[in-house]
């Protein structure tokens, strides 16, 4: 029966697991737990192809526990009950190690069905998820589990796995692989930190290769063809999608045009142009703001042009907008002022209206009263001192001038007008 290369070469010991030294290194906590044999309930969180299932297999092997695997996307409560029925039988003399993949797909009731058995220790739960467990796993499970994050595999670690795969296939096929310069490195960089994808790419290149005698060329062109967009991780509902958007916005805010272009390129390549447009627009308003207020209509024009053009041309006005935002002076003074005002409004402060600010047309002809409103344009510099905020917050100061040329110039002007 056919077995994928990734399955054939699945690591059998912790030392063979690639790229998770932060949790599996010689003195790392997870490594010490596994070596001790005292395995708690755990949640493995991280991208696909980073070793979560492999480590669960190794734990079962080292602790001599019966391992049951369920995938929450297809499993039901009945599947859990079937496993529970085997407790205290010869089928599971040392208890059960349950590996539950994609636990975020279980609803609350399904997750709660595990509680009694993971509390008494008869079932040790190792759940895995590609999504942030604090958002997708219920608190009752979280409070009884230790979370370990599996990180995306680096290109250098992926290259080690690829070379091992090539050596294995050479031995199995009797062919001598002859990789073109950069071919294996391209797969390592394009697999998106997913060892499984890297293995699949190598296997396809061997299967589709054209040997010359006992020599099998592995070309860079073939490497590009079999990897395609596998390095990209931006599904609309997943963490990576929001990580990309966050990376874009924080790079724009942090005035790094190179990083901004990088994250923008990844979003566009994944077809997330509208989401990128929204982040670019909000960053112009929130992070540049009053330091360069003209940027707002400029960026709006770039976004409108991108939406009108569509890809691939849309990348041009969006790049203009991203680089302009990243290289512009920054101020979040208006953003902070609005948030401060909203906090007071939500607390119920400032209700009602000062008489002189009310709409004069609201007065009836029989009850007309003098408003006492002072019209600023009737006074020097178009300003006159009068109260605008409601009495209970009359001294509130929400806006503070930003430390940039434009806002400081405005501050100097108003300080002179108001006699400060």
C-alpha cells in the first residue's frame, strides 16, 4: 500500500524532530516532561506540518500508553464514548493517550464530554490546533491543560529534512539525485515552514523526474512548479490571516517601508486585496493623522484606484500608499482624543447641552429665550472664550498636540490667540 514520503520519514525520536528546539531542546520543559514519563493534558498549538502529531506519537511510544487518534472535524461524541468504554480493560491497561487533532472544530458540549476523564487521569489529552487556543478552546479544557506552541519551521531546518528525504529516495530508487543550484533551497524557502509540504514536493520531483541513466536531475524550474504558493498561509478565518494584517499595520506604523511592502505583497498574493486596502486606509487616519492630514485623501485615492484596477495593477497604487504612510511623520493625537472622549461618553458623562449651544430653531415663538451664544467670527482672530463642554466635564482635555511640525505650528498659533 502506498505511503506518503512524509509518513515514511516521520521522526521516531525527539532528536529527529526538526525546528522545535524551544520546546524539545535538551533542557526545554516539554522535553523534560516527556523524558520523565509524567505527561499532563496538553494542547499543541501551531501551523500544519510542524511536528504536533509526530511528537504525540513519540510520547505514546516512550510512555507505553495506548494512543487513540481522533480528528475533531469528523469525530463525534459517540467516538469519544467508544474510547472511554475501553478504559480499565486489557485494551488500555496504562490508561489512554488521546490525540485530538483540530480541537477547535469540537463544540462546547463535545469538549465538555472529555472533562471527567481527563480530570481523573484515565485519559491524557493531547489536543492540537492551528488556531489560537485562547480563542477556540473552551476555558474548562484550557484550565486543565498546558499549552505548547509549535513554531513555523525555519528554511534551514526544512532544508535538513529535504536532504534526508532526497537521500532516502536515492536509496529506494537506486538513482543519484543531481539537484540544480538553489533547487532544494527553493523548496525549503517555499514550503511555508511545513515539513509535510516539503516532503511532498521532493516526492513529486522524484516521481516526475526524467532520469538520464542512473542520474536524476532536480531542476529549479521543477522545484518552482511543485511548490507554487505553498509558502503562503492566509486563510480568511485563520490566525495567519490576522497575523499578516497585523504585520502590515504595525510595519506601516513603525515606519518600515520594506516590511510594509513585504506583508502587503503576501496579502495581495493570497487574494486579500480588500482587507489590505482597509488596513492601509485606517493606518493613514490612525497613525499619520494630523501630522500630515493631506495623506487621508491621497491614500483614499490610491485605494479607490486599486479597487477600480484590480490585480495585478492594483499593487502599484497600494504600494504608493504603503510607502507614503511608512515614510510619513506620525501622530495618533486625534485617535487618542476620540478614545478619551468615548470613554467619558460610555461612563454617562456630559449629558445634556449648554443653553448657548442648543439649536435656536428648537425654540418656539412663544417661549423664545436669549441663547447667549457668542459668534466667534465677530471677534478678533475668529475666536472668543466661551464654554462648549457640558458642566460636569467642562475642564476635560482630550486632545494633546502631537510632537510634529504641523501640530506644533497649530499649537503655537492657538496659544498666541488664546493668550496662553
